[in-house]
């Protein structure tokens, strides 16, 4: 799922009519999680009490999830290993096992409101990694479709070489080499080039041809998806494949090691490590010229400017750390943010509110680690256009009348 598709899904969830229940649990222990969920159901029933709704029918799917969790207990104290997120509305009932630590991106919460919690939904999306691994084996290449928790082999299109030997039999490499000799039994009816170039150069030519065929297969399968591709192979093969690659979403680092000696699970684990490292890199999501944009009013790290811009539909991209929070209220008339935790003010998490308004009005919101944020700030945003100057606003208001 690419970024555009993710934001479309987030927007659809945030537009879901209420009441909307967002439950986020730590998931440290299966037994503990089942108990937490039981407590969450009590809270949900209480908060639904003043709504015109069949509470039993509404809560039933959540109770079913609690039963499923109890059934998963292989023994007392068994580890669940991931956070649990439940989304429930009149049209949605979903259980997500988010592979992130609660207290980081997803805080423990039970919320009954007119909409789902935007921060929690963005955390789920951030944890849902969809990517591919291409194992560069000379004997049996493999393409694996992966998520955070799974991997499965994807068949190559018909006509794709099943091995280097197969590629050598079907077509000569694009290189004019003389002195060819019939191949021996190990390569069937293929030919071996050994004359004007060294054996290594000759093999490289065959590998380049073989890799070009794999590259064609990858593009045929993945071009429209936009998903990340990670190579697995020995160093020199990774480098050779890089010379012929035409897939624009190939990661610039690969899994080093002969794939035939790595189980699918090991390749998957190493790929996740690479993605983790990539997400920590500064400048991967936030534009490199962010400081310049901020200086011209086209970006900001100040929450009061960001919240106002989000309500005005000016935020094209919002970035914030998982633990970034600011409890307060926003006055849309004065366009001011005020810190408050007084229940009479009906305060809210204004970072989450900014994310909600951004996505609802066609922008993108992302949760990033501190290392990927400009100077480690908790929140920043890129604007579609700078805020109108006071004189311009007054002129616009005058023109209306």
C-alpha cells in the first residue's frame, strides 16, 4: 500500500460516522491483555449509556475479541508480543495487532467519541509495512511479498528464467564475445564464454542478462504498486543487479548473504532491520529544504501556527513524534491555541486534532522518530501556501462586504 492509498484509508476511517470506539492496549502478556480488554468493555458500556444505541449489539464484537485473546493463551503469562488496537463503529469492527510499543507511537487508551482517534489510526498505518524481497539466487530466484508479520513467495510471470542456467540456455548475453564452446552437462544446452574476457567477466555478462530478465519480471509485478523492494544476495551480485535495475522503488541497501543459505524468516527479519534503520534517517520524509520553507512562511515547527493552518486546510504534510502531545483548546475565531486541562474547557490533544484536520482536508500526516524530525522537534508541518498577511485578510473581508 503506497502513501496515497494509506491516506485514503485513514481519511475513510476518520470520516466513519460515530459513535466510534478506539481501544489501544499494551499487549505485553496475553492474560493481562484479556483483563485490560474486559475493563475496557466496562468503560465503553458506561460511556455509551447516554447514546441511543443497542449497547449489547454494539459491544458484542469487542467481547468476541476478548474471547479470542483468552483462547490464544497457551499458558499463564504467555507473551502477546505486540499492541492490540480495536476499532468499532456502526460500520466498522476491526482488530489490529500493532507491532509497536504502547507508550511510544500508540498510547494505552479507551476512547468513545464521534470519530476514531487519528493518532492511533496513523500508528496502525505506520506499523503496516508492505514490501518485497528479491532473493538473487543463481539456482532459484524468489520474490517474497512481505508485511510486518509475514512473507509469502510470489510466482514470477511466465517466461522468467528459473535459474542462471535457464537464462544461459534461452538467450546469449548482450555482449560480443568470441570463442564460445558448448556447455557441459551442468548447464544443459547453454554455452560458456571463455575467450576474450576473463572467466569472471564472462560470468558477469551472463549474470547481467539474467538480472535484466528478473528486473523485467519485477517491473511487471510491482510497477503499479509502488512498494519498496529489498534485494538479498552476495555483495557483487547486489552491485551487478543495481546496474540493470529499472524499478524506481528499489532500496539502496540490501540483505547481504547467499539467499540459498537463508531461510525466508531470516531474510524477513533482516529486511525489517533495514526498514527500521531507514526510518531513523533524517530527511527521508521531511523535505531537505524545510528550514528555508519555514523562513518563507511555507512551513513551521510552532504548534499554534500548525493547528491554525490545519483548520484552514493549508497543511499539505504534518509530521510528529509518537509521544508529541499538547492538551488545550483552539479558538477558531481568534485562531489561537490555549493550554488547558480544565474539564470545563473540553480540552483535547491538539496534535491529534491537527492530524485529523490535515487528513480530512486532503493532506498527509505521519508519525516519525525524533531522529527523522528537524532538530528533533516534536511536531512540524509543510504548508500548501503561506498564511495571508493581516492586511491581505482585512482586504479580503472588505471585499466580501
